[in-house]
């Protein structure tokens, strides 16, 4: 018989995961439709120049994430995780809907690019507080021996949302002609944000605040300035957060956002087939994340994280050699392998980062450190590897970038204390 506690926990997990599905579908859609957006908003005689500009705006959204993490992290630590989560999803839904309604460069000229950039900045602001707050929310609700598993549902929802974005992109490019896709098809994908945003807001207004936040609220121990207290009391943990988040940023945005464009523009594979390969690989990723997180509850976070990082270091180059062959079967096998080996890291690190900090600064400390890494190394990853390939002519450049980020994360991972079997910090 399911207890009330378990029913509440299931509802909490569903709310955290669903919110991330909605948020990350909206945010990632831009990356998947980058080749189309490049032509519609940044036309140029050189397709590579258009693409670099498009990914530049993609990166600009990420540079708003640290500000978003400050705003929503502060709200989460001062007024509760629930309030921050409800507000963030409304901001994202409005911005995404307006992108779907924007006139293009051929209709209003440069203003199209300006307006697109502004809306991407608001998307970045929202996402900066969304994901990390949801992970804090889930871990604080979790039983002590299942924090890894339950905390992973924040990323599970995020990846599922990005998977949905990839699937919608694959569907639209598969069933619509190029003319229809450029005329109205791309707008449909963004306008889906209207009902999804309303549904997400409704669900999140119904969820309960975390026990940990209620305790510090009742004890009047809420931090007045959470960021300053983080830098004063937990500077080492804050910078470890940035180091671990660097690999999460680079690996995800190179392997599961940028590669669709890489397949299409560098290897000459049809955009529809590229999105299909990415979608299949993300199915493996989204299924592997909770499995690896559950494993970390049993054997410890550190073992799972280090094994995953070492695998990325050793296999990135040979896997990109397979991808560079241009053969569909080899590309799919390599991409699926990347999905599996990175799931150990991606599924486990979020809970570790939450476990590093006490309740009163947790949301801000985790959010700001994570989003600084995402802004510096995640949002810029497609731009960096596109530039490296263009300047060096080496189509294996993404592998080198992945290896570099992995080495940085490994240095941090080795220094971690095992947190799986310790109580959550008060």
C-alpha cells in the first residue's frame, strides 16, 4: 500500500521533472533550429558566418544565466523553492511564445535580430534559476538513501525536455517541405510553449515547500545575503561546483545540442537524419541518468563520477573518429556510446552539488556556481567548436574540447568527499 508520504513524494518528483521538461524544451529548441534561424534572422553570403552569429545569440542567452541564478537563487533561499520555480516557468513561456511570433530579417531587417536577442536573454534569465532550484527542491524532499535517484529527476526532466525539442525538430523537418518549414513550421515548435507554460505553472503552484526550507524559516535562520555568505563560508565548495559543472556544460552542449548542426553542416548529413540520430541517443541518455544516479546511492557518488569522467577522456577521440567517417551506422553507435558514458557524470553530479551546501545558502550557492560554468563553457561550446573547426580545418576539434573539460573535472572529482552516506547539511 502506498503511503501518503510516498504519494506526496511521487507528486513532488513529477512536478520537478515536468517543470524542467517544459523549461528545457523551450530553451533548447533554439539550438536545434539553429540552421533555420541562421537563414531567417542572420542571412549572409557565407553560411558559416550566419551560423556563428546564430550561436553567438545562443551564447548570449547563457550569459544571462548567472544573473538568473542570482535572482531566482535569492528568491529560493529567501522566500522558498516553490516561489522561484513558479515564477521561472512563466518568464520562459512568455519569451518562447514571443520568439514564435517574431517577424524575420526579411520583414523588419536588423530589428528582427535585436528582438530575438532580447528574448533569448529573458530565456537565459529564467533557465538560470529553474534547473538548479528544482534539483535542490527534489533532494531536500528525498529520503536519505535515495537522494541521488530522486535528485536526478531534475536532470531527467531537463533532458526529456531537450529530447522533446529534438523530436519535434525531427518531426517537423521530416514531414514539412523546406519552404513550409521556413515559412511557418519553425514557429509551431516555439508556440507549443503557450499551453506547456500554463500547465507547468499550474502544477508548480500545487506543490509543497521543502522540509529543509520550512525548518530554517521557522527557526528564523534564513540568510540575509546568501551569495555573500556562500563566499564567506564555503568558497572551496563553490569553486568545486564550477569545476564539475564545466564538464557538464561542455559535454551536454557539444554532444546533444551542437552535434545536430555538426552532422548537417560539417558532415553533410540531412538535417532530419541528424535530429533523428540525436533523438535516439538522448533516449539512451534520459533512461541511463536515473540508473546511474541510483547506482551512486549504492556504491557512492565519487566512484560513479570518476569512472564516467575517465571514460570520456579515453573515448572522446576514437568516438569522434567514428563520427567523422560520415557513415550513419558508425555515427549512431558513437553517439549512443557518448550518451551512456556521460550519463554517469550527468546523473550524479547534480545531487553532489546540492549536498555540498547547507540549506540556507544551498539554492544560491549551487545556482550561481553552476550557471557561471554554463555561461562560460556551455552556451559558448557550439560557438567555440564551430570557430575551431572553421579556423583549423580539423573536424575533430570537438573531441579536444571535451577532453580538456574532462581533465578539469577529474582534478576536482578526485578531491571530493563522499556524500552519499552522510546526512544532508542543515
